[in-house]
């Protein structure tokens, strides 16, 4: 984690694609941060102290003691955190309105479609206690369509919104799990080239490595864990 004279940002985190978005951005910006693990398999996301920061009981979330006007601010939702950090640092989030809109479009595309649909593909292909053929086909096919949209977008540019930005940081953590989503990355050569480029960045590698030992630290097929993750019940 990068050293700085600034107060560390408090990051409430677990090593998942949504968590990686924020560790990548923090590493790219060289911002100091302190990780507070939110063990979603044990129900930490339902603790009152976390809900006071993230009322939707989802991580990641941050608390920045050096917020606007020098006052602390808490931010939940990974896309909102990326935008906030981009404005705070002036990096990876253009100030020019046209360029910013370009980034926002693809950030919202990830938040509203690419992440949720790929997450459903993960669920029904791997974790669902019963194999539901319609759901597997539905979400695998929609994931394929979204990769096609991304591949076409990357056909004439190096990064999603022109220059490397928070849009790439939002999309890549989900795209790196293409195999478990039932996709063949070779079917999307532009995505493959872009993904290799993004994942080769040292800050991206550092961000993904944060608390990596906790990934897979519980059995996702354990009924007690599934009750927490999918039934939204605290243990």
C-alpha cells in the first residue's frame, strides 16, 4: 500500500470483483488506506457499525477522514466510490465534460449490466443448490452478449473510454473471471487484448492481491454460508 502524508482511507472490503475495483483505484492513485475486512460469508455486512456506512449491507465502502471541507465522508457503492476518488485525486476521471460522460456511460454499463448479469451467471452456474437450466442459459447468454458489446467497443481503442480510467477498473475485475461465466475469451479478441493490458499493470496486480488469502476462505456451497449470502440472513 502506498505511503503518503494523508490520513489513510478506511476501506471496508472483501476480495471480490467489486472489492477489487477500489483497491485497484487506491493503488493506482497511491492513496494510503487501511483495510477493514468484511467477511461476507460470516455476515459481517449486517453488523450495525457497517450498516451505518453501507445501508445496503454490501461492501465495499470507504470512510475518508479528509473529505470535502476537511470533514469525514463515507461512501458506499463501488461506482460512487470510484467517482469520488477520481474527483478527489483528479486522476483516471476526466474533468472535461464530454470525456467524463464517456467514462460515466461505461461505468454505469458495468454497474447496471455487466456486473449484475455476470454475477447471476456465477450464481446459477456454480453456486445455486439446484441446477436451473433456463437460468443458466439465460444468464450465460446475456453474459455472452455483454462481452460482445465490450469487444466491439474495444475494436478501435486501447481502453474502454479512450484513456485508462475508472471504467476499465470497474469492468476488468469482472472480466477476469470469464471462464467461470461460461465464456471463451478467444471469442472476444479485443477484450482479451485489453484485459491482458489492464491485468499487467502493477497497481492492478497489487489491488487484486489485497487480502487474497481470504478469497475462498469459506465454502460457498455450505447451506449456512448460502443462507447469509443469498438469503440475506446474519448468522
